[in-house]
C-alpha cells in the first residue's frame, strides 16, 4: 500500500507535470532547432513567436466562444489553433521577407542574425502587449480534469490523489502527433528531404537545384506551426501571459542545446531532460520518503535540493555543463 | 566646509521663516503620498480625503482662534526612498509645514521618518504604512499611523486558527516586504500559541505555473494552507495549483487575498476556506461615507478613511496642545485619539474644536474607530470571513 501511495504521490507531483511540461518544451525546442539547422542562427524571437501565435488563438477562441461554438469536453482553443498557425505563419514569413532576407543576401554571420532576431523579439513582444495587454488571460474551457484528485482517492481508496488535467493529456497526445507528422514530413516527402539536404550542405543542395527560398519559407511555416502549438498547449495548461513566454526562452534553448542544436530528436530528448531536472531538483521529497522509509528513519527536513525560486537556475546549470563538456549535445548536433 | 556652513545658514534661515509662518494665519500641513508609482491610482482619493478633514476644520472657523489649515502635496513615489526624502525635505524647509500626513508605502515612510521628520522634529501620521518594522523604529514619539500594523494581522490570523483548533499549517507568502513581514509576524504569533508551521515558502508573483511550489507545500503537509499573497497574482496561482492536485482543500487567506474575482472563479472549490481583512463599520464609517460622496470621493477607496482620520488627528492634537506645532501635536495625539472623552465622528470636527477650546476632553472615533495602541498605531478591526456558497460570509469582527 505504501509503495502504491508513493508511486501515486510522485506521479501526481512529479511525473505528470514534468511530462506535460517536457512535451511543451520539446515542441518549442523543435522550432528553435529547425531554424538553427536550416537558417543557421539561434532565433531569440521564438518565445515571442509562441506568444504571438497563442494570442491570435486566444482571440479567435474568444470569438468562437461568443458564437457559442464549443468542442464539448475539449477546449475550444483546438478549433482556433489553425487560425493561430495561419496568422503566425503569415507574420514570420513577412518578418523573413522584410528583415532576415536582407541579411541572408549579405551572407551575414550567424551572430549578426542572432542580434537581428533579438530586435525582432522586442518588436513582437511589443506587438503582443499592444494587442492583448501584459496581463494574464484565461481561455481554457471544456472539461478541466480527466481524473480529479478527489475522485481518484474515492476510486482507489488510496491516501494520495492523482489528478490529470485535460490540458496535460491533450499536451502529450498533441505533442506525439505533431512530432510524428514532422518526422514523417522530414524523412518521406520531397520538400522534407530537400530541407535536410539544405541543412547538411547548403552549396551541394543549391547545385542539385533546390530552391533555397522555398526551403526557407517551408521552414518558417513549420516553425510557426510548432511555436503556436507549443504556446497554446502551455497556455491551456498554465495560463497565457506574454512575459512568461519570454521567460520560456531559457528552458527552450537549454533543451535544444542539451539535445544537440539542429537535431530534432535531440530537441525532444532535451525538453524532457530539462523538465524532469527542474521538477525533481526543486521537489520536496519528504512525504515520499516518509512512505517508503521505516518510521525511525523518516526525515524531519523537506529533502529539497533547491528552493523552488531557483527553478530557472537548473536550466542554466545544465546549459553551462553541456556547453563545457559536450558542446554538440546528447545527439551530436552542431556545436554552438 | 564653506558649503556646509552656507547650507546650515540657509537651513536655519528657512527654518526661521517656517517658524514665522507657523505663527501666522495659516498652518501648512504636508500631504506626502505616492502620486506617481505603483499606487498612484489610490493616492488622489486619499489626499482628497485628508483635505476634506482640513476643509471641515476651516469651515468650522479654523484652528486655535482662526488659523486656517492649508494642504501642501508632495510626491512620495511609494518606492524611491531618495525621491521621497527630497520631497519631504522640501515640504519642511521651503514650504514650512507644521506636520506631515503621510507617507503611504512602508519603505518610503521609514526613510522620510528617519532622514527628515525625526531630525527636524516634525510629526508624521501615516494612513497606510503597515510594515511591523515601523513599530520599533526610533521615532522620538513623532510617528503615528491610522493603519494597523501587519503584526496585528499576524496575531488575528493566529487567533482564528487557534479558535478553530487547527494546530498544523503550511505557509506561503508573496516574496516582497509585505508578504515577508506578514508571514514572520503570523508565524511568531502562531508558534507562540502552540501551532506548528510545516513549511514557510515564498512564491514569486506573475508566473504561469505554480505546480513546483505546490509540490513542496504538499510534501510538507498541514491541515490548512495559509496564503499571504495577492488575489490576482501568485496567491491565486498557488490556490489553483493546490486545488488541481488535491494538495489542500482549505485555505486561510491574508488581507491581500480578499477579492470578489477570486470567489467568483474558485469559490466552489474553496468552500469553507476562511481569512481576515481590515474592516471598519459603525456610525463613523457611515458618516464618512456620506461626507465623501458629497465631496465626490469614493468612500470605499482603499485607505481614504484612514487618510481622513490622519489629517483630522493632527489638527485636533494641535488644538489640544494649544499651538500649531509638531511638538504640541505629538504630545497630545494619543490623548485625543483614545478614551476618555466625548466621542467624535467625521463631520463633528467643529464640535471637537469647541470642546478642546473649552478645556474638555475628546475621544476621536473617526471613520475607522481609531484606537491607537503601543507606539501610536491603529489597533485595527478585522473581519473574519468564511467562504460559503461562493461568497464571503462574515463570521466575526476581531
């Protein structure tokens, strides 16, 4: 019984939140890694691209809600998602045309593009705040839980409850579908293959007749889709506030770099590594230890490695360690 | 050295001028509040309320045989101690105020008090600084406040728990001076009364996700989660997280958590949760509300009642002391604020002046049932409420 209680306790406070958070990070990191692999720079505007996509989705969701459209137990935001992706894709394609294209023609160094993307970040940041404001916005509707903590306790008779939110279930399912679709696209379609060729060796790809502008455009559209999906899932699970999306930039980059920049598989692994590290290092293990250990050994302290305030420090430390000892990341990406 | 001499001479000169003005036909009172900064939306109504009290006294024929009160506003900025100090310096040296109504936020109030008011011997009555630290600050008997200290709230919260026979709680507070001060005073009171605090964890405002904070709180355990935060910020996020994961069902809420939106959104799940909020009710509050509405001030505005009381107390203390100076006000302030004497409600300031002129004694009740305790701060009345059916229900007035 105690073992079961421990497992449920850890599932409730560690596994379920970490898996959902990891999926959101993985989707975000995939976008960063695609840009790095194909356009060859670190896109600092990614967090705010997520915020922009989510904002459009939120606005469309509100419109749908005011019309009385709903998906029953699922959040209405899923219906609004395609609109969010379309508008975000239009925005990033336009940004590419008026900003990045100029620097690509100059064959600018990656570091210059990084600075340029910072400028784009500030503009998008301002745009989002200008349209929807800097405050928290709630747009989740539908059934809130797959299993509620109290129902779970009643069902199983255990002391510990397990809650799985609809948004958490949805996050994992969507992430799996999106990642599967992305890999199929990259590995089995002509456009996907040309993208990989362009990423591996730009000159050879150009010689074999690949249209670079087309590759760039498709990349941006994919990135817009990934960013919007990641942003909307994060917003549904937590809440939408422009500033927190800006802060997400750090764990997302940490995930992409830990996995290996430019490696899609690495981005996913990196997302989960970062999420699980953040959650397990800041979790207080006292209660779990109390279940497993005999009473005489039960701890008085909280058994917390790091106060919750330092959550972001975990990403930083992992980032620094990886850059020092394995700059190419877990999955042999490009070194930074 | 030359500069210092010059500065001293200039200060002496202006101080002399201030003295001269003090004995003239007008008495200036500084109103130093954060007209810019984080609470700029509250301060205009607070200043208007203070000036309402001064106008009432002027309409009744003025102070001490016809001296008119004149308000001089200055900006405390609420957060910038240097700016607030400079503004207060200006009030005293160039405007020659006889006393200061203010300041508002605890940090700048402390700065003005130690840097300006105490060296110059000027009395200060703050309507809204609640930090417990201000109770023990060295003030030469010059500092008073019409707002209760958070130390008092800590005791009230502890009493509520003890009355409900809850002996073990987890505490989370918003990571700033307010949250830290309140949690410290609460824990001190609660542990002294025999309670156990399993964890005292800060949370940052403005984050999207509080599941990690909730995880730590849940692991530490406790019968009730005490949330000392803000109703539209991290406090709400923590409650939402705790409800989602089933970590806690019942919450005790500090004054920053009192808000209609919270119960509207989460009231169903928070059934049976309880808390305390500063409250005033009774004749004085009603009388002030009527006056404020006539003067186009929202009487429900935060700290408007306290501001009216602060200004009225300074003026009445001067009247009782027999001269319009800080020294007189400081020596008589506690006397006019507390029993015994004729109770004085808002709108009866003229009557109070008359009683004082005839050598009588008054007990200023004002808009907030003023009762100054300890080093001259409001005892404060708190409303203990329980959330029932998604609404606040008063259980007790403490």
